[in-house]
C-alpha cells in the first residue's frame, strides 16, 4: 500500500490531467507497486472532492477478453456523476476529452437499494425498476491508453460521460442475457454484440458491483443508474460523429459530437 501523501499526489495528477486535457504517463511507471486497493482509494479521493452528485456506477473489464488482456479475473468499477450526463439532442464538444471512445450498454435503473456484501442476482432483479438503452463515453487521462489495471481504476475506470435513451423496460419483460445491440456511426455499422458478453449476464455484473463497493463503504441506492459493461468493442469518437445504438426490446439512444471544436468557434 502507498502512503497517504503519495496517494494524494497521484490523485492530483489525474485530476489535473482531466481538468487540463493533458494526459499523464501511467501511474505504475513510477509506482510499480500500486495495487488495486491503492487505485480505488485514489479514485474515491477524487470523487469525494468533486461537487457533482454521484448518480450511479459503471462496471469495466466485464468481458473475459478484456480481463485476459489486463491479466485479471474480475471486473473493476467507477462512479457516475451528475455532470457526466450527456444529452441525445445537444452535440458534445470533443475537445473536453483526451481520447474519447463510445460503448453500448444495457443500463439498469434501480428502484430500491441493493444489499451489500451478500447481494445476489435475484436481489438485483428485484431492485431494478427498468432497463434502458445507453451509450457510455469512456476516456483515459493516461497517455495513449497505455493503462494497467491500477491506472484505469485510479482514473475512475476510464469513465467520462453517459447518455440514456428514453425507453424503459421492466425486467420481467425482457431476458437481460439476450439483448442484441448494434452501434452505427452515421449509416455505417461499427460495432455489434449481445448483453451476455457482460459476464454471461449483465445482472451478474451488477451483483458483483454491489458486493465490491460494499468493501469501500459504498452502496448502490434507489434512483442510481448502473452501467454493467459493454456489449461490444469500444469505438473511437471524432468531431462530427453521429452515433445511434439500437437494442432489441429496449429501443434506441443517440450521441452526437460537434463537428467544430468549441474553442474554434468565433
């Protein structure tokens, strides 16, 4: 474990990188002993000093392929804040981000609090008010996405924004394991997958999350949004991109990036 002083130094480094849009070298480059618990402490330190309210959580590394690539056997998680919420109708200024990418996910909207360390999949289904279509905007404040597990955890699991479509479907009306999802950039299909790419069942990911965050004194509460992991590969976002994601039984959600950087407008 790193000491409190070093934790704050690393947290400041990531905060400044996000604020200034100036990616930094991997944290493990100078701190090779940085553990996952250290990284979660860094993440939580930065979350607690932001003014925006926590409105949910996201699960990352939820596919076996990503876990194998990172050399881990479980996912990671990050926080979703109110100021990370994006609109389907207002274009996003891409200059706000370092290396933006988008992922398609089945969002869980909680209608009741989840238990902590003993949370089960049945608890998740009972507490979920609805599923909804969503796109997560991920980003890395680590230069060139050269991330280790500790880097991405410390960097809020590489989360940067999210948009949720208007459609809501009760859990009893759809099999959460069999939702097909397709992402288009304009008229081009750029990614496709199914919800069972997420640990075989996204409900499993949410139950894992409830148990995991309990270790850090965090609970998943009624009204929270949970993004359990991507149904398909991440796609780079560019100025002018218009994304549309369609989910079988859940409807669609859109995310558009401004074709001119805000800083270039007269």
